C-alpha cells in the first residue's frame, strides 16, 4: 500500500457558528501535523478574530494559494484564504455573508478534491438557511457533493459512524410527508447494496451484518399499523440477499436500540433521518462522524450543527471534528487496502504469439 502523508482539506463552514472554535482547539495539538497535512479553506483574519475573542492559544497557519504549495515534511497547518478581508463576522447569526463564505470555501475545496490537490475533505457545519441561494439549492452537504462529485452515476449515501456503530439512511433530508413515498423496494435494496459495499471497502469489514429498521411502529404489527414492511422492506431485503448482502429485519426502532440489539450488527439501515440520527447521537456522543459514502472521494464532517447558541463563547467541544479527520484518514487508507487486496495478484501468462487460447494441461511425460 502506498505510504504517504494524506492531505486533508478542511472547510470552515458557517463563519458565525462554532467551526473556527473547533478547528482552533483541534489544531492546538501540534501532533496532528505529524499524521496528515491539514489545509484549511477559510480566512486567517476570521481565525484570528475567534482566537482573540475566546483567548485561545495561538495556532500558526502557513498561508498558501494552492495545496500544491504544501510541504509534507514541514508538519504545518496551512490556510487558503477564500473570502474577502472585510467579511463581517456575527457569531450566532445566520447572515448572507456567512452563507456566502461557507459556499466559497466549499466550492474551492471540492474543486481541489476533484483535481487531486487534496486527498480527502472534512467539512465544518453549514447553516442551511444562510447558505441557501440560487448558487446553492440543496438540502445539505450530501446532495451538493453528489451533484458536484457523483459524475452522473454515483449516488451519495449518508452514514453516521462512531466506534462500533454505523447508521445509514434510505431517505436523507426529506420531510416526513415525503418519507413513505420514497421508501420503495428499489430504494431500500439499493441502499442495502451501497451500505454493504461501503462497510467492506470504507470500513474494512468482511461479510458485514446489516440490520434493517421498519418504517412503521412495531414493524407494522403484521399489517395492522401499516403494510410497508410486508410490501416493500421485506421484499427489498430478499432482493439484497440474492446479491450476497447479509441483511436482517425489519426491526422496530425503539426496541432495537432499547434492548441493545444494535450491538450485534456491523451496520444499521434506517428509513429516515431522525429515526437513525436520534439514537446515533445519543449513543455516539461527541465521537460521532458524518461520512458521505457512495462517491469516489472521501468526505467526512462532525455530526453536530453550527451551534449558534454557543458560538464565540468558548464552550464548543472539538472532539467530533477530530474524529472526522481521523475517520477520513482511516477510510482513505481502507480504500487503498481494499484496492490492493482485490487487484489481480496473478501475472498474466504470455501465450505463444499473443494467442488467447488457454494453456493445455500437461501430460505425464511433459
């Protein structure tokens, strides 16, 4: 496997949220520069504003214009300035300027990721109302990344991950009224196959066991409460099983998590956002990470939001951002290992005169 220092692009997210505080606290530990090359897409001036406002230890950023200027041996934290010097910071407020700054960082980082200038992407949280505009008409990061990096065929999947816990979603940023119509046999089966591939290649789990949650309370109670389980989810599990996906269920979500059954599986497929993310965040605490699976590129994020209520007060915990960086590094390396392990180890035989005939079996007297 290629042994190199991984270049991690980190976007500053919403400048009025806790992104800069979590970054500054993360970079206080200078050992991070020993294991990767962090490249922040943001503003040195805004970083200085938050450092002084919260009296945090100084973090030295080496300012560059492109990731090509980084030196892996230098163990530095790099900064690419992507917003105007006069960008106004208003901690705790959703403003057009904070949305524009978040989008500027995201667009530049995604372009560099696509061009191979950075290896992985870690995004600090955005505020959807602030960033939403004619330029960003997406429910969130996941859908934007699919549009920018999906290459027309890949479908992004949200996976929330922590030590020993991985939760994927069939529907992501859909209103509740839109969930049931989108929980189709095809969508559930596709999600199971995509989740299975990710557990193998991204997390290094061989023959992963996946639990599938129901849509209705009590898994429909044999059709008394709803028939989505019988008509859609169970057939989808059967479809995925034919493709060697080890899927089980459907399980009623409350009993599944309440009884600890979730500990017996490598992955959990939830039908909608809050069904999966509420128990995940309770169980993962500050160690949760949001990973965008299904794309050629690795992107992770802390599993929390902009936290406007504590922005600029020095109260934010940086652990989820640290875990997002570590997860991006692990997933990138796991993909390299998987590619190496599944490449053909046998050398091609040179047949006479380029013949494509198979070699004959040797006779006893050969």
